[in-house]
C-alpha cells in the first residue's frame, strides 16, 4: 500500500514495460481513507491485476478482494529492559485519540499497569501523564517486545474499520488476552470468551476482568502468510 505514492508510479510502469507478463498485486493493510491524502490509489487501478484489502467494508465499497491481515510468529527473546505490564497499547492517535485517553485513565484507575505508546499526535492535542508519546510508530520487532512482557493487548478500532487487525492475531500467536472494542470479535470463528474481552464503552470496564493466564488458540495455523500466497495464486488463475 505504501508504494502507492505518486512519485513511485514509474516503478509500476517500468515493471509493466520490462516484464509485460508479470502479475502485480497490491495489498491494502490500512483503510483507504487513511491514505487518501498521501497515496494515489489510481496507480493500483491502472497497473495491478489484483487489489486486496484487509478491511471487509473497504473491499465491498471499492470492489477490492477481501483477505484479512495475516501473520506468523517470529522467534523472540524477551528484552529484560522492558518492564512488565498488564495492558499494552501501541498505535497512531488518528481520530481515536479521545478513546485512547479514556482507556488509559480508566484502566489505571482500576489499578492496571499500562504500557501505552501513541504516535502522530498533533501539537494542539492534549498529552496525558504516563502515556509514551512518539513521533512515529516504533519498529514492529521492538513493539513485539512489549507484547511479550504484557498480559493483555488493547485493540481500538479506527472509525468505520471492520474485520480483524494485527492486534487480534498477536493475541492468538502470543497467547495474550485481547481487550477490544471490535464487536465483530463476538462472532469470530476463533472467539473464546476466556481470551477475548469486548467492551462498547470504556465505563463498562470493571476491576477483575483481566484473568490470569490465557488459553492456547488453535486458530494460529490459519494466519500463515503462505495461505495468503495461495489465495493470490488462486485468484490470478
């Protein structure tokens, strides 16, 4: 998706010119509305044989194919320098920042140790003591070190987003509890009430919701990127 910048169109054109029989697939790992100010989606329309979105609603709206985010578990050694936490959140502020702050306030009031990192916060937005503010998202491998040291991952959906995010898959792959405002989780094929905790409003959260331990979820094998490659091959033939 990030290759769809206007200055990169020459690369797509060169591929088509030098390798006329090649197949080009563009995978959108974020919402169209998130990239509309910096990306040119018409590049994909002009050059791609397939356009695939991680979001079911975007796929239906724009006529893309839908395929949920995929992930495999890397082998990691815990970083002793990162403190243990009860709940971990890392993400860009976007339009959900008020909800991020509400969650942090509520969860700390309930006595939980929170490890929150927020990026892309505009200068006019308020800061909250205890939240780590960063200019850009930390490298994914570094973020996963925080996941290893937490009991629970907090997932906060973007407005209008549907489907499942990397946070969901991380919970499954790393045997973590997921606290989420994504109501679709309740009807997911991998749903387990012992692992997935849904909330519609931050005020609903009460002390004691964070259980000790997390059951192993056998859905992990279905998240393999190899299955995504099979999906591409099937739809190109």
